[in-house]
């Protein structure tokens, strides 16, 4: 196991370099000048623009800028400085990440609990009324875009019924994050339910499950130990990548509910051409994806003892 983990960590290095380089090139080679954008319609004289580009290192070749950026991360955990405000990007990340972590964590819990519960109910009653209701409900959720669902939730429960706040305050308390968390996790919840249901139906016909029933094992042990552990392998694969997707894909949800998190910061960085902030945020998301993929691979051995890592 130790050798496998060490090998996977070493494999992450070229993946991390390749993805961050691609992101860096995409951001800094797009048309537009972030320094000129600071002055708006008023503009500035060429000497001032050139001095600011030199101060920020934007007059260097693109690969030199990337090398300096990576050195700052590796040696000093420094993601650079925001062009407009002059704040270190680490401070911006420190403000945005805790909010999105709480939002994504709450959405993830809702997704796992409700998704697995609906999937188990449908899988154990395949072809019956419960199964049909779950399939129709999840199909309805999948068919509604996130921005439409968020608008409906906000219009009905905030403006019509007054049960929730229309916008999340800057402190982002847990109570105000429930509605955006439901919206954020709704689509994944439907996928988890359907995936759980499908794998359970397949495993219910497996020989090992018939053997467990023939041995007279309690139903709770058959479902909880034998059926669920084998059925959760594809679900865990989906959930592992979903954490990073939730954090990066919260732009629409955070925009609808005015959540000051990663999604809103990414949107503002794109509008303002804040390449340093944007690259820093996406770099953290890349690291989350890499480590979650490693954790998912290690969980396979926990769920299925037959899996061994050399």
C-alpha cells in the first residue's frame, strides 16, 4: 500500500504541472490587458502602463511568468498578488474557500444521505411503485437546469413564503446556506440515487448474494455488508470527483444567492481579468481533484477486500 501511495504521489507531479501550465497559458494568452483595464475608459499614458506591467512581471515571456509563479507556490506558498487591490491571493483564497467549503460540504452531505437513501429504496424494490417514483423524481431533477431550480427555490421560498433569506450575508451562517446547498447538490443527488439503484439491482442477481441468502444470514447483514459494499464502488468513484466539481461549479449557485465564495470570486476574476487570482483558485481545485482521486482509489480496498495494491 505504501509503495502504491508513493507512486501515485509521484504521478501527481507531472499532472499538476501540466494542468497548471495549461490553465496559466489559457488565462494569460487570452485577448485583453488587465493593467489597462484598471484605468477603465480614462486610460493611461504608455509609460505608466509599461511601468505597471514591469512591476507585475507581465512584460516577461509567458513561460518565465509561469516559472516564477510555480517557484512562489513551491518555495513560499505564494500565489501572487491581485492586480486591482494589491492583496495577496492567499488572503483572497482564505476569505473565499471557507465559505465554499461549508456550502459544498453541506451539499455533499445532502447528496450522499438523500441520494443513497433514494437509491437503496428504489434498488430493493425494483419494478415496484417506490422504484418508479424515485426514477421519475430523479429524472425531473436532472431535467431542470441548476439556474432554473435556483430561481424557483429563491422565488418561492424566499420571496413568496419568506422561509429563507433571498441573499446570503457576508458571514454565511449555516442556516442561510441550506437553500443554496440543496440547489447545488440536487443534480448530483439524482445521479447518486440512479447509480446506487442500478448497481444494487445488478448485485441482487449476483451469485455471492444468493449464497448469503442460502446460508441464512440476516437481511440487515446481507444488505448492509454484502450488497452495499459492492454496490458503492461506482458511487464512491462519482462522489470523489464530485467534491471538486461542486467547489468549482458553484458559480451559478453562489451568484443566485450572493454567496461570497469561490464561485463568486472566479466570476469576478474573469470579469476583471484578474489572472493571478483565477489561476490561484483553479490551482487549488486541481490539488483537490488529485488528492480526492487518490482517496477514492484507496477506498476501493476498504469496500472490496479482494482489491490489492502492489
